[in-house]
């Protein structure tokens, strides 16, 4: 934080929220459905290893889990299998306690609230429906808006553009190492959430500025966080 340029008060502040594992309890659902998709294709990948890749978009996830030198002809089928398996859970998606209230509180304090997700449009729409916080969301960016997903900075940079703010006026909130790395590459500090299954030490080691159990804890501690007011971004 100390190396960041001074905040330009001519710009509003924006808080950029990852969705999967940060606002909606989906991280382990993704791990299970990727495991099932791999099994259907005759591939055995340990679920623990899959979990550590959740938070990447599928473009990076498959390289990470299967190796960049594999035959990529089956990638589309793998992705489609995962998407179909995960879609079965859409009617039962569950936001974390305090998620919608956190978005509302940030907006009430003067932040522009942007969802920045690696999810595809239909999946992101299902999560937005489950979150039920549309009045507190100023902009949304997803996988279809960028060429490369997290940990590349593209999604964060696109979210900044949608918010109309420079990096020094924004904060990213995510639950994985990949979120922290993507935010750092875009010049934005990241608040880490333990709700996706990564440990506090791992998120801090990746560079998270602050770490909380989940949305409810951050909501209760907003006054002492870097989200206390946009002028502190």
C-alpha cells in the first residue's frame, strides 16, 4: 500500500468484487464438477489439486492442471462438460452471509460497486440472481469481456474501465491467490476472503492487503478496513 500513487480525489472510488467463492459459495462445487468432467473424459486429476486452480478461468485452469503441452482438441468438450454439470446447481446457489449487505454498505459509503468474475454470461447471470443485490451493483464484467482470465490482469483492468476509475482509486476483493495476483498486476490492492478455502497465510503471502473470514466479517469491520471510505483507496 505504501508504494501506491496518491489517490486522485477527482475520481470516485471503486470496489471490484470477485463472485465465485467470494460472494457466492461455489468454490467446492466447481472443484467437484471439474473433477467429474475430467473423469468423463477418462482423466484422473486429484480434487485437492483442482481446488487450488479454482479462481482461474478455464483457459488457464486446464493448462495448470493438464499441462500446456497436452493435446488441446478436447478442451472445448471438457469446458462444456463442466458448465453443464455446474449448471445443475444453479437453482440452489447460496450467497455467503452478509454478501448482499456488504455490496449495499460499500455503495452507501460512496464506492462504485463492480462485479468482476471469470464466469461466462449465463453462469454469472445465475449467480447475480442468487445474490439478489442488483440495486447495489454499478457495473459487471465477465469472461466474455476479456481475452485472458485471472491470474492475468485483464479482468481487473476491464472492471476499472467499467467503473471509470484509475487503479489507485480501486480495491479488489477476492478469495484466491489468483485474485490477489491479478489485482497486483493491475496495480490494485486486494482484500482476501477465506470463504474460498485458501488459508490466511497463503493469501497474505500472495500479497493480500487485508484478510477476512468472509463478507459478514468484512461488513462488520468496514470502519477499520481500506474500504472504510473511498478517499482511503
